[in-house]
C-alpha cells in the first residue's frame, strides 16, 4: 500500500499513527497523532502531545515521510489514555492539503497563528501571522517568545516549508497574549 492510500485509510479509521521522517530529524524523533486530512502533498494530524492529549494540528509533507507506523511502542497506552480523558478529535473541515499554498491559506483563515519549519538549514519554528500569499511564497509577521511581533515582515518560499503547526495550546496562548483575534470566531 502506498503512503497516500495508507494515510487515507488512517483518516477513515481515525487510527493513531507515528510519522517518521528519516534524514529530517534526529534519530528516534517522530510525530504521533491521528490523521484528519490527506491530500496530494500534505497530511494533517491531530497532534498527540507529550502529556498525552490532542494538541492542535501538525502538517507534514507526504514526500518526506519514511515510515507511517500503525503499530508502535506505547500506542495501546496512548489510546487508553485518550479514551479515559475523553479526548475528541478537532475538526479539519476547511483545511486544504493539495499544496503548500492551499494549506497555509486555509490555516491562516481558520487560526490566528501558523508555525512553519524549514528543514534542514533552519533550526526551530517561526510562528506568526501570514500577511499575504503569492504564487511562489508568502510573507509572515513573526512573533517572538514574548508574544511580540518583530518589526519586520519575513518572506518564505513554499518549497522551503517542511512542516506546519497550528491550533495548538502554545500557538493559541501566544495569540491570546498578543491579543490576536481568532479568525474562525469572527
């Protein structure tokens, strides 16, 4: 079964998976969650946090995935814990996954902040408010860890984006502290 078919089946089954991107992350690094949307280019998971709760979304390029694990150490515990906590999957309605531009445009429309990773080469994540999108890239006002906007507007190329996060507790807390309205509630 190819990656796209496997991910589509996981969306239908609401299966908890572990996504591994060999060569992009340190050995043993991975993302765990439940796939909620899959397109030609991207898969979006409801992200499983270290404290075993669903914490927003993480999108990864399908082409970067080296493994999609439906069985992994600790999975049974995570599933039991999520059931005990009565966790609910967030809705992915309105998220587009067929291209990087479509993903960012839909995330910008639904969430106050978006975090983008550019790997390899740039360590960490840039979290901010997307100002505009063009055919080749986008501009974003980046927030610092004190929830203050930098004075500049940074330019990003779609081709450089390897992961996208949004709707998580950290991103939403930054938005609240910075008094950024939540677009989906406007």
